């Protein structure tokens, strides 16, 4: 722009002053033509063309459709070669540069704008795009004020004083794509407008949080990473319709995502939130959806506070310090298909503070510290189809008056309690499978109106336990395998129903009712195989126990406290369960034709014979029982009712005598029956004594008849009764079986075990129901037990009970008599001959044995053989075999090898022959032979030495000459190679021998007069290669080999002179491709080394000027020194590069004079040594202004002369002298300023008082003023 001023001044030279002023005025308002693309070409923060401020200003005035690009030289001082980026450092705010619509600023990924604590972009226009920029060190790098439809793309924003991006309430439709925002002084994004899209971005390390939205309608946050913030990852305030999808949010000082109560329609999908100091997600909003999210390592995964209509679906929520999901005062919540586990201190799901209408379905909830699901002071909760396991306390718990809870079709296991209700009511529990619990499958405490239907409850402590609970209905459940009780009601649990359950295999009792647990019914249940009592009633009353099926329980089917059979006492006792109501005593029960059962009995003390009115009108239930089931006392068993038959009532005296028609139940002859009694408001009794239902017998038969057995054998007898109707039944246990007392022996029930030998009579008697004694008898023959003993050859006597007998010998012994038998174990005939016992025919191996006579007896043969001793000896190899050999058998003797090596392994022997002694001995050279042993034998192997071992060991190469060598031979030893490559740059080098030879020759000879051993000594060497670019002889060999562990010291020169005007400079050194710090390498060699040194070439450039004043020399805008005519500046510059060398354009000479360079900048390519000579010429701007001052003075003077000639005497004549001075001064200042601008010099210094130009200026001013004063005086005199 300065050159256009200068050109205009030259064109106006010679015109009048007025035209000059007009021309200058026109030039000062000139402007450039508008363009669409504006290019920033330098990093200076000024208003000059090519600056960012200038480009933005041009875009403002240009209108729509402006594009600002950057094309800045790498010589620009803002360029960083290490990053390849340019930095624009602001010196003031860029704020309020109101960008016009449709403007794009694209940094191309290479521009950094350093705000230096000033604002960068403040946008009020529409359709603004900022992309591929890095913005830092600004209070707010990007802020929108009513700036709509903006796009931020691929920005890096960091180190801000406040927000990274800010949008006010009037902003709409902001899109943020692929941006990185970190280290902000407040929120990464703070947005108060509508319609936000933020995707594929990374927000981190803010002093506040990641994203703050206020009063926003319509927002999407997609595929974005938000982490390491002091507050929330996303904070929603009065936001409507927001989608957060596929995001990763972690390491936060507060919640991951938070929404206030005025926010609505929040959707969080496919995102991961973890490692927050508060909740992963906390919502007080309405219409929420959290789906396919992973939430971990926080206080809680999800916190709903005063929230309504929320769905949590297919999420994984785990490792939280409190509860995984927390619902407070929230309604209409669905939790579906989620995995919830590892809540460290509380619950998997915690529903509290009046929350309602909650559905938890198809979830897996496990390994939470207290409970899987806890419902606290809440209602209308459905829990279904879940898998809940591994909780220290409860699978599901309801507390604090929670009500209307429905728990069904869940699998709950490995918990303290499966389901626990504590001060709760209206709880419905059905179709659940509950097992492996520490305490109770279902636990009720102070709860009411509880329905427990169709559950499987097993393998815990108590199946169902209720304390201080009322209106409990436990029906159609299968409860089994618990370590204590199936059902346990205690501490005043009243008004209950226990109906149609299967209760079995519990270690203690099936059902326990104690501690005033009154007013209940236990009916229609199957109670089997429990370790203790079937139904135990303790300190409780009015318990009706009806039509249950019992069997296999360890104690009584029904037990009224105290424990055990409570024999009838004829009274009601309040201290006992069900007041100790007496059981029925059946005195007679007879089977009659036509399914008729005659029964007689009473309710009173056993043996009383009559009833007690206390039990009048009692309802009596009759049951089939198993024989011997229940508890027995005094020969009577009080059985368990295995099948209900019928019921009837006693009369007012507590007696009964009637015939019953039995329908639907078969009662076989001989079946056992028992009965219970029930009084209204009292309860049900224990089972009475068992009684057998029989017809009347007329004869008996004993079987078997007339048998023969051995002494000590047992025989079982059966007694069968027959009636006159053709019926028969077993009465063995009711019969009296006896044998002749002289027979001895013993009876075990109906089985007789014999002792004495003889023919004995056996008798049986049985008392029929009509009192007749029925009898039958048979005979039993008892014989002695036969034992025979034999000895096989050679002949030896046998000792039986201390007496020697010649075998064979036979004995007959009575049962249980004890006899000692023995034969000699070994009988030596001489030193090398013996007889040896080898065993009995029954496999018994000891020569001495004891036999206790028992049937059926047996035959025992002792086996004895003759043996000769065979001894084989060899000093080497292995010879087989020594031992005692049976007479006449063949025996194989052999050496393992004819060649043997001594123990040290360095001498070889060879077999010569055998030296045998004995009748059957062998004397020959065969290694293996067979002899027939008919006498003792001794064989000795004879050997002789024939080779020594020469050990030649080498870890590398191949050593020749080693191995087994004949005795006295001379052997040559040599190495095939003395240098062995081991890989790229590694080799082994032979250095000598150690052992029986210690020289360093690779080939030598040895005499084999003993075993010898030598070992080759090697060293590892590594190749060291050295090279430079360009090639320089630095005294280092291009390649050499160095021993492993040797020291390598290398110091490279920094400068290598080539000539006076050329040199090489050290750049870097690489060792195996890695850069080494500095020019010195001092290492110990342990691997191959490739050392590569790089030098770069520099040429000398000589710079001088034609003036004696010192001039600053710049290379690529960097000051490098001073030069003058007498002082030359020598610089070394890298070869091959192009540099911009410049000098000061102007140099102050003094007294208003300057030196001006003809050319102040040179482009120099350093392809050879260079010399630059800069020419300056002297200028005086004030002196150059004389012509314009003269024209001004001349103009005014001519005007005065014209007025004088026209005799004009107006006011202008009076001011002409003064106007002359004023105008001359104005021209002086303006023209001097313009010339200074042309030369780029300081115009103040150009007005130096010592400037010689002032003398003619004063003459001009004085001359024109005197002429004008003279004209004024003349006109004044002529026209007074």
C-alpha cells in the first residue's frame, strides 16, 4: 500500500496544493476488490493483508459464501518443524468479529490459534463452519450468540479459562463432529440452545464436566468419549428429546450422565459409563430409556430419583460401591434382560422411598454384597423370570411396609435368604426355584397377607420361616433337602394355611410351629424322609393337622411338645402343643367282608378302657401306617400316617365302636393303622399306637420242615396263619418259636443259629384274636463241620493243635471252635539246599494259621518244594540271575553285554569266558546259556580291558579324533574350523585347549595309555560396522570384530573441515537404528553393532555493505549478526537449502538523513559458497519536500498579487500572510510524512532540528510572508 501512495505523489508533482489534498483524500479511502476465498499467509496477529484478523474482516464485508484458508510459509516465525504446524498467537480478542453467514474457516489440520487468554471465535451469524483447527489458551475458544446452523469439525480445543464451546439460549442447530476438547476451565461444551448434534468426539480433563445442556430441545450425542472430568460427563437441565448413543464415559468426579426433573425423553443406548465418583447415570427426568449400556465402577450404575416412565433394558451393570440400580420415589420403571452384579456394599437393585409400578424381568443378578433386589417402603413391584444368585443376605428383600409385591418364575440360589419379607404385606410369591441358601428359602418377619404358592425350595437352612407374621398361605410348594426345617413358624405367627405341599428330606423337621403360632391348618401335605419330626407343634394351639401323608421321618409324624411320645393323660394341658390333646387308642380293628372295617376304642389314658368327656365329639382321622414307623415305646409304635382312610367322630364320652365302609382305599390283611383326634379351637393330637387290622386265624404252619444243617449254620423259619375263608398271612413275628434247650444256639427274631450236634425238635405257637393258641412243630438235624488237611511232596508232617500228623488227615469240629495248624516255612537240608513252603490251597500264604470252625468246613493242602541255590557273579555288565531254584527246573543265566564300561564311563572291558562250579555248572564263552538245576551252582564271568575313552569337547565347530580308542594307540585330534558363524554379525573363534592337552594348535596327537579328556576354548565375537553420510575418513575401520564384553569407545568430531568455504557438521549417530545422545559412544560389546553417523554440509556466505553504519543481518527473519563496509559477517548455512537473507531496509544517518537499501532481501540457494553485497543510498525526506513548500508559498503569493492588482480589499487580504505560514507548515508536515512512508523511515526523526533543509524552508516562508505583508499594507493605504 505504501508504493501506491508514492506513485500518487509523483503524478501530482507540479500541481496546485488543492489538487494534492484531494488526491490524498481519495487514496486514503481506497479498498480492495471483494473475493470468495481469503487466504491467511502469515501468523502475525495484526490487521495487515494475509493475517487472520484481516481475512475475517474481509469475510464480514464480502457477504455470504466466504472460505478462509491458510497458506503460510515454513519460514514464518510461527512454524514449528517438529509438529509441522503453524501457531497464531493473539494479542487481543477476536470477539465480536460478527462473521457473516455461510463462512468457513478451514485450518487444514496444521493451524494452532493460541488465544493468550483472549477470546477467539464469538459467532452471531448463521451457517458458520470451523474445522481442522487447534484452539488453546482462551477463556472460551468458540462461543455462539444467536449463531444458528453452525458446524465445528475436527477441532482440537484445550487449556481454556472457561468453556471449550459455548452456545447461548438463542443458538440453534449446532453440530460438533470429530472434535477433541480437553483441559478446559469449566465445561467442555456448555449449550443453552436447541438442536445439538455432537458425535465422534473426545472430551476430557475439564475443571467442571464434559457436556452441559440447558433448555435444549432435541440433542444427540453419538460415538463420543467423555472422560476425566471433575463433575458430570453429561448434565441435562430442562432438556427435551435427547439421544446419547455409543458413547464411552469414564473417570468422573461426579455422575456420568445426570438429568433434572424438568428433562424429558432421555435415551441412552449402547454406551459405556465407568469409574465415576457418583452414579454412572442419575435421572430425575420422565420417559427415559437406558438400553444396551455397560455401567461399572461407580457409586451406583443407575439412580432414578422422582423419575417416571423409565425403561432399563439389556444393560450390564457391575462393580459399584453402593447399589447397582437405585430407584427413589420413582414410578413406572421397567428393568429387563440386564446383568447386574458386584455391588460392593449394598444391593443389585434398590427400590425405596415410595417407588411404585416397577417391573424387573429376565435379569441376571448376582454377587452383590447384601441383596440382589431390595424393596424398601415401596409398592406394586413385579419380579419375574430372573436369575438371582450369590448374595450374602437376600436374593429379594421387602422391608418397611412394602406391599403389593409379586415375585414369580425366578431362580434364586446361593443367598443368605432366597426371599425375605420384613414388615411387609400383600406379598405374592409363586413358581420360583429357590435353593442353596444359607438361612431361609423364604423368610417372613412381622409381615401379613403373604401367599407362597408352587415354589421349589431346597438345600438351605429352613425352607420357609415366618416370625410374628399373620395371614400366611403356604401351598403347593416342593420343599426339600434343607439342613433344618422345611417350614418354620414361630413367635406368634398366626392365621396360616400350610396346604398341599411336598416337604421331604429335611435334616431336622418337616414343619415346626412354635412360640404361640396359633390358629392354622396343616393339611393335604406330603411330609417324607425328614431327619426329625414330620409336624412339630410347640407352645402353640388350635393347629389342625389333617389328611397329610407321612413317611420315613426320623421321629414322630406329629409331635406335640415336649418332644417324643406324649402319652395320654386324660386332660388338656396349656403348657403343651395343642394343649396336649390325647390321641385315639384303638383297641380292636377287624377286617370284614365288603370293605367293612370294625373299629373300637377311646380317647383317654392308655389302658383306661373307656373314654373321657374332655375329648367328646372329637374328630378322628384314620390312616394306614408303615410297620414300625414313627417312634416306638414299650413295644408299641406310634406310626406315621402314610395314607388317609376316612374320618369319624367320637361320642360325647370320647369313645367309638362302629363299622366303617371304606371307599377308595385298599386295606390288606395285616395292615397297620393309626389315628389322630382333633377338637375345635384346640387342634390335632399326635398319632396313636399302631394296631394291625386282621381277620381271625384257625391254624398255623411252620416252614421249612425236617432240615439238616452244619453246626454254626443258621436257618430262618416262617409261620403262616390261615383263616376259614382261605386267607393267609404271615404271623412269624407274632409267634413263639422254640427248640430243644439241649441244642444250644441262639434266636435272632425268627432265625435260629445252631451249635451242638444232634437231632432237635422245633416248635411254634400263635395266639389268635379269639384267644385260641395255635401250634405246629418240625425237626432239625445239626452235623459237625468237616475239615481235611493234606501236604504235597516232598513229604513233611503237619501240626494240628500241637500234635504232628502224617497227612492226609480229616477232623470234624463243632462251630466256633478254634484250631492251630502249621507246617515248616523253610527247612534247610544244607547250605545250598532247602525245602520251602509256598502256600495253602485256599491262597493263604503263611505256614502257620488258625482256623475257627464254621460251616461248611473245607480241605486244605500245603504246597512244599525242594530248591537249590544258584549264584552268578560278574564285575562288569549285568548278569542274571542269582536265586533259589526249584529242583529239576531250567535256569537261564546271561550277560547283558559282552562289552562293559566301568563306572566312570572311560574304560571298556570285554567278556572272556565263564568259570562254573557245580554238577550243573557251565564253562564256556556264550553270553547266555540254560542249565537244568539238579544241584547247587556257582558261575563267575571273566573280563579284560581293551579300550580307553578320549573325550574331545567343543561347543562350536566339529572336533575330530574323539571316542573309544584301543589301548596303546596314538590318536590325532583336530578342529574342522577355528571360526564358526553363529548368525548375522556373530561368530565364535577358537583360542586353545584345556585338559590333558593345553596348547593352542588346532591339530595335535596323543598316546592312549589311559582315559583322556580335552576341551576346546572359544570366545564369542560381534561384528562392529561403521559408516558415515557422506563418507568421511574418521579413523574408524568400516568393519571389525570385537570380543563379547570388550569396551568400545568412539568420539566423533562435531565439525569436519572440507575447505575454507565448506565444512561438514555432525547431525546424529545411530546405533542399530536407535539415536544416541551426543557424539560419544562408550559401551561394552554384547551384540552386533551398526554405527551410522550423519553429517550435513554447510557453505560459507560472506555479507558486507557499502556503508560504515552497522546493519542487522537476518536469515529467514531471524537475526544473525551485524555487518558494515569494514566489518564482514561470515555465516555458515546448510547446503542445498534456500534461505531468505535480509538487511535493515533503512539506517538512520543523522540530522534527518537516512540510508535506504536498494534491495533489502535476497533469496539465496546454498549450492556453493556465496557472497552478498548490500548497497545503500542516502535520502532526506524533509529536503525532498522543498518543491511542495515552494509551490504552496508561490500559490499564496500569486493570489496576493492578483488581489492587489484587482484592488480587492476584502477580509482575505488581511489573513493572507498568516494563511501563507499555516499552509506552508501543513505542506511541510504532510509531504515529509508521505516521503517517510515511502522510505519506511521514522518521520519524527526526519524532522531533526539539525536538518540542513530547514534553511531554505525558512527563506521561502519569510520571503512569501514579507511580500504578502507588503501587499496588505499597500492595499490598506489605498483603500483606508
